[in-house]
C-alpha cells in the first residue's frame, strides 16, 4: 500500500520528462511507452527537426517548434531526443525528470544495425518523407553509425559531470535496468 502511494505521488509530480541517449539506445520506444503509461503526449524531437530531404530548420525555428509542442501539452509531456546544442535549455530547463539510456555500445550497435537494416529493406518513410539509405547510414563522418559511436563516448565524457548533482537525472545502464525503472516507477 505504501509503495502504491509513493508511486502515485511520483506519477502526480513527474509531468515533463526528457528521455536522452544516442541512436539505438531505445529512446523512442522507451519514451513512447512512458508517455502511454502516464497518459501524456509523446514528442519526438527528430520529427520536429528533420524536414523534407533531411533539411534542418534554423535553431530559432526548431526552438519555436519545440516550445509549441510543449505549450500544447500543459499537463505535461514525454520528449525524446537530445539537441541541446540547438535547443539550449528549452527542454532540459523545464523537465521534471531527465532519463539517460546509457546502454553498452554493443547493444546500441546491434539495435541500430537491426533498425537501419529494417528501414532500408522495407523502404520505411521517416519524418517528412525521408528514408534512410545504406550510403548515408554506413559511410563517411556523417554516417548514422559514426554519429552514434561518437555520441556514445561524448555523452559518457560530458553528461556525468554536467548532471551528477541534478536530482532530476536518472542514468539507466542496461536494458534490464531501464525495464525495471519503467515498471517500478510507473
């Protein structure tokens, strides 16, 4: 009974959640499930960022889109994505909880390979009609895999000192830990 009361208080208190992590960490799946459990709108930053032909909005346009999505959800939201260089504290500054899915590199590589292969093989349309292609997914410094690997190490270097004293911050280091947190917290 006491546990249920604590969980109920936590549900009532936590209304604005940012789920962070690199590609392949499970941000979108985790955030969508969290939003479903909390009956809150789910906002995917990639959907607000990527325009037709992978075009990108200016930082000001992007911040305006994100603020609009947040403003249309006064009861709260679950937002997945990082983009701090473009958004500043637009999301982070208003989040009650920041969840970092810091899974092992091998797990993320396998997930990213499986997801990318599926999207390419089945010609899956992403945001604004964009589609992933092998050439851009695998080769060059802008490849999805290089981006993920660089982000993995950058986040592990930069985020712990930035967030270690922030009581809103939750770092989940395995699939099981993420599942347990979701099941016991919400």
